[in-house]
C-alpha cells in the first residue's frame, strides 16, 4: 500500500515562497525530487506577481529541454495565487535527483508557493 506525506517545496525556507530571482535557465531551484526510484513527488505550485506589469514565468520540470520540460505561463500583474503546476508527478531517479527550476522575464517579482505529496 502506498504512503503519502505532505511536505514543503525543497527550495522553500520553512514553507515560505520561493522568489524567482533570475532570468536565466536552470538557476532558481524550486524543488528537488528523490534519488529513490520507488518515490514519486506529486507537485502543486502556485505563482503570484507583485509587479504592476505581467511577467512570463518559465518552469523547467525535471529538465531543461525545450519544449519537452518547459512550462510557460504569463502571470498577470498584481495577481493572487495562480495555479501553475496542478499535481504533476516527478519520479525518483537513482543517478540524478530530478529538479524543478524557474526563471522569469524580469527577476524578483514572481514568487512561488506550493507543496509536495511524497508517495512511496
């Protein structure tokens, strides 16, 4: 029988939001998955934009290959929490733990909040 445990994103400090502080690929780590191949992470991420103009957010889900690993969404100005990752699964990898990284067209305005359901 599978076990579930709800945890914070590994890129978060004590459950706080993860500031997307870069405009470059593969630099802002939002979450790192497991190195155990029998563990899956169900990821839920919400974004907010505190600026007065829209921001393009790019999430690199498990890799940086375009277009396979990229999830792009425009986060409207001064928006509340917008769902950007709706429970997608990140599976464990024994050689390299899979990661979710993020960048935006302008740094320091988009913040990511969320949680992980660890399934083992």
